[in-house]
C-alpha cells in the first residue's frame, strides 16, 4: 500500500512583484526521500524551503503535513539573538536526555559549544545550526547550503550522517560531490516551475541541457510560426476580412503565448585577463615554520610555486591555509626559514570574509570606489582591465539589472555578493590569483564558468576551497594540511591526493562511543592491490555486502570512467613530442599525474572486481 507523503505542496504560487518566484508548484516528499533542490541563484530555492518549513505563507495553494511528522529546518543565516553560546542555540528544544546527541554532533563537526555567537565565524555558526538539526533528528530535514564554510573533514562527517539517516531530507547545495553522494532524485526550480528527475544528481546536468535544447527548439518553432502568420496578416487579409478574423485572433494568441514565456537567465559574462607574464618563479619557501603561541601552523615547509601552477590548499578550518597565503604574499613573516618571491607579480585576491566590500554602500559605489581605502565611488565608469566601462553595463554582465545598481550590498543574496566580488576581481588585470573559498554560494552554472576561466588563465592560481569536485577540475597540485604543521604536497586534485595517500586529520576526532558509524574512508591503493582473501568453504554462510560496500560498488563505475577520461587527456598532452623540450615542468607534472591516475584506476578496478565477486557469491 502506498505510504502517505510527509509533506505535500499543491498549486503553490508566490510573487514579490514581477514574475512569480513560485508558479503553481506541486511537490510531494515521501518517507525516505533524498532530494537535491537545485536552481540558479535567485531562482527561489530558499524561499521554497521556507514555505515547506511553514515560515513563509504563499499567495495561493495548499500545504499538507502528515499528522505527527516533525520537520527540521537549517537556514543559511540562523538567528542567534538571545543565545549566550553556540551550544545554547543548538540545544534549544532538546530534553536533557538528548544532549548526548548534541555532544556527538559538536565533536564530529568540530565546533566549541561554549563560544559566544558574536565572536563566532560564519563557519562556526553554520556548524552549530547543523549540529542542532542533527540532534533534533526530525523525520524530515530541510538543509539550505549545509556545506558552505565547512572544511572537508566536517563535510565528510555530515555526508556520512546523512547517508546513514532514515529521515527524509531536502538538500540545497552547489557542492557536486556532496549531491552525487547523497541524492536519489533532483528537484529543479527554474523560472517558478518545478521539474523532478529520479536518480542521483550525477546525470542532472545532461538532462537539464536536453530540456533547454528542447525549449529552444520549441521557441524557435513558435517564432517561425508567428513570423509566417504575421506575413499572411499583412499580405492576405484585405480580401477576406470577415472570414479570417479567427486566424487573426489565433495570431494574437500566439504572440501572447510568446510574450508570456519567461526567458531563462543567461550565464554571467565573466572574463579574466593577464597583466603580463610574471617571472618563472612565483615563490620559493625553504624550511618555513610558523606558530601562534604553542600551536604550530607550518613546520619546516619547503615549497616552490612556478608560473602557471594551480595549487589548491586543503585542510581543516584554522589549519593555516590563509596563513600560508599571507606568507607567500609577504603580508606575514615566518618564524624561521626563508621566502623568495618572484618578479613582476600583479596580485588579485578573492577574500572569503568579503572585507573588500562596504555592505552599506551600493553595488555602484563598491565598483567605482574602494571601501578599504575610504575612497567613495560616484563615477559613472569603472576601469575594466585598462578600459573604461559604464557601471550599469558591466554589472549586467554579472547578471545585475539596472535597478540593483543603486541597491546596498547588504540586500544581496550570498551568491550575488560572490558575483559582485568576482566583478571587482576581474576588473583588474593580474598574473597571480589568490582565491580564498570562492565557491561558497555560487550556483553550478557560475562555478562551471569560473572553472573554464581558470583553465584558460595564463597566470598562477592559489586556491583555498573545500569543494572537492571543483578542486579536481581546477588544481594541478594540492597542498593538504595534515595537522600539527605538516603539509603534504600531491600532484593533481583532491581525488588524486587521496589516491596518493593524503589524509586530513579532523580538528575533532570522533568519540569511540558515537552511535553512528565513522565516515567511510577513501580506499588505500596499497591495500586494494592485495589479492582477495580465499573464498569460504561452502558449508559457511556466504557473506553479504554491507551498506558501505554496496555504495562503493554503485559509485565505482563512475569513478573508473572519470579516471579513464583523465588518463586519456593526460596521454594526449604527453603525446606532444616537443613537450619535454618546450615545457619540461608541464611534462613532469603530467607524467606524475598520469602515474597517480593509473595507480588509482588499477586500485579502483581491483576494488570493484572484489566487491562484484562478493555480491555475486551472496546472490545480490
């Protein structure tokens, strides 16, 4: 018998003036659903989630919640007013007997419950809100960007908890790896309408492009029909005026249909331009150490950054990633060791704290002035890579309409603030980009565009990010902050670093008494290369696959396909007979990366074969 939905939305319509944010939207959330809610920045995802949580009342439509169902909502910017500590906020509504759940979540996520919210960073506040939701354990969880500002260790912990939960959840995120691991269906909110695709998020983008292609074809067909009917109206109506009034009315209906179509938002017209070639050496660190009090941040680090490198810095929050950037840029001095910087460096910085923006000033003023230097911005033009551009025209390239140009920055969403920062960053030419968590709040389409721009950028990129998929797509090398000042250096992105043995030590190890299983670790290639154990005698019970093994068996084909594609790309690069002579550094990096991927591919294939044989023996 079919189960009643936990939550049902029927004919939901909501408008803030202009085009509707939600337009006749229907949605059912069933027990056990794992739904990814995706869409462009500003498409109404957070608004829809607030409607589901009962915090926003729609203009029309009905909301039905199953009797007795508990719904928990983690919003992007929770209100900590009235709470002395993060722990007080997270514990609200919990019985004393349930506080152990909060202790487990606080330890797993790595935040201090005794911290004053006024002194807490955005990441610490996000962890407290997530811990609150996990401790409440509702039957339906609504999570709005839970991974923003979380480090990889905390993301991995959260991913493992959501994978193991029996609760249903709806998840807003732009972290592809997170969505791929957790979703069983994708809800796509586009111009007020909802589309649903069953299956993991992995195939969403191909499906979205097919929908858009069909939409463009239908619009083109409608435009041709309107053009043909309009020509007939001009040339053939006079002789058959009365007889053809119906056809004229049909033409008017076609035009009304075309006018009612809401054109989808295009991609931001972002561009990066190099200011000129820097020296081959960007920075060289020899035996560099840095500590704050008794806490070592870097210990005897030697590192060489060369022109064209794309280095990702990965590790727990507070591990020293930003400190290393400041050392490289000369903003801090090491306690010991030496740092040599290259010549002709033009640096552009994307700051995760948004300190480059005056949130009380308008977008216009932030583009034409400099809030950090106290320079007011009232000019009509902004210099964009050496050429004057009108402020409104430049803002339109980043998807801001003219009406928003005079609006204060504090009225923008997180994704819009990130786009404004990118607009400032890309207005100036540079040959060294320092990107400190640029992916927070950006939608998937903008992330794709940024990835392509970084791929074509002729300068050097230093990237701090916790987005595993983005790192894999962009980085040529990864620095992993492994704890106690140790920094591992690996070729390739995050997946490559894991294949080479990289491990991040969480700032807060899990307690032994935790009732949840520990996150599933990445496979160790050395262990996976060992021969499979001998089969059990027929008289013994055949072992069945555990949940994690079934999950690995499911995701390994995609992992193998990705590694094969990357190997083919690297082999194509190395096929150039002049590469070693022309670019020896590129040749060595490509060779190292190719070896790492071939080892990872062999390990993944061996793991898949072992699991497949086990599944077959167990009759699964």
